[in-house]
C-alpha cells in the first residue's frame, strides 16, 4: 500500500464519521511460505501468482507505520492494527499503540495469543472460521479479567446475508460476558445498524478508494459514500436505541399533565 493512499483513507474515514482506522502489520517471510496459493476469493481479484507475492506488496515498514500514526493524531482519529507475527506485535507496542486487533486466522493460534497476552495490551479478537469449542478454549486461555473484546465474524468476502447469523452477538455476550462487536464482510449498507440492534458495540468494515483497484479485498469493500451512509445509519440506530432506562422523556413531560387520568370530584366538596 502506498502511504499517500493510506493517508487518504485515514482522512476519508474521519470525514465519514469513523472512530478508528485499522491497518495490518506483518512480515511476509514470517507469515506464509513463498509458494502459498491464494484463497478462492483472492484468485478472482489478485493478479499475483501466490499469496506471498500479493502480501509482500502490502507490507508497511516502521517508518510508514509512524507516518500513519502521526497522521491519525493530526486528524484526531484512533489508530489500530492487526499484528500477524511477534515481531510486528513488538513493533506496535514500541510505537505506543493502545490495543491490537487479532484476525480470525490467529483465533486458534494459542502460542501467538499467549505472546500477545504477555504484552498486556487490550485485544479485539475476530472469530471467523472458528467453532464454539475452539473459542471456548481460547477464552479459557485469557480468563475473565483480561481486557478482551470479541468480534462475531464470517470469513467470506463478500459474505452472503443468510450466513451473517447476527444472533451470535448475543450468544457471545451471554456466554463470555465481554464486549462483543461484529466484523462485517457483507455488501449491505444496513447490516451495521442491524448488528448494533443485535448488541454489537464495535463494528469493523473494509472500505476502499476504488472498488476495481487491483488487490484481493477492494471489490468487497465500501466506497467513501457507502461508508458514510453506513456510519450514518449506525449512529441513527444508536440514538434510537437509547440507554434502556425507562423514564418520562422531555417531550412527554408536558403531555403527561394532560394525558394521564386522575381522581376528580363530581361535585363541590
């Protein structure tokens, strides 16, 4: 990724109303073998011969990380990244990040999760391609006191609407008692708002400068206009849901005087 494109994405995310932008931090040589084949959805959209060549072009070095973090501070939006290896996790810690996101590919990578836990940073953990028994094992590893949030996720790009299963958000909340969000890979502009209704407290959404740009994820990502409308719908739903505390609202207070029944004498007492 060219830094100027990343900076433009940061500015568009801020303008669209996002709270945080998230990147990916990795060393390709530590992540996959040189002949690793592309996944099915990547085969349709990425020109490179294999995953190694595709990912190598997308690496961010230390200087580029620093540039992006500084620009996020400048425009007042949060910076987050997903480390895929211990060296990248160390880099993010050294650069002063406040939390890390763990991709679904590492949800069952217990040694790596243990290493991240040792760093003490809050973790947002995606749960795509993960069975409940596997997730239960991971949650035992962290314990109930660790600052951890889960993201319900279906790892398909784009994800069919009939596989979203947003009720999993409530299932996670009831079973694990931690903050739960949704990593949205659908093409629907309404799903974020639906996820909030289902209890999501964090939303992750891919967006791009150009849907037809070369690369594996652009076609399934939102444009700026789509992201802006997506966030507008989410904010509207947040407002509609309120805090759940029953009270007489400001607009009801005067109506209450005229609307509710009371005892009245039928004659002068």
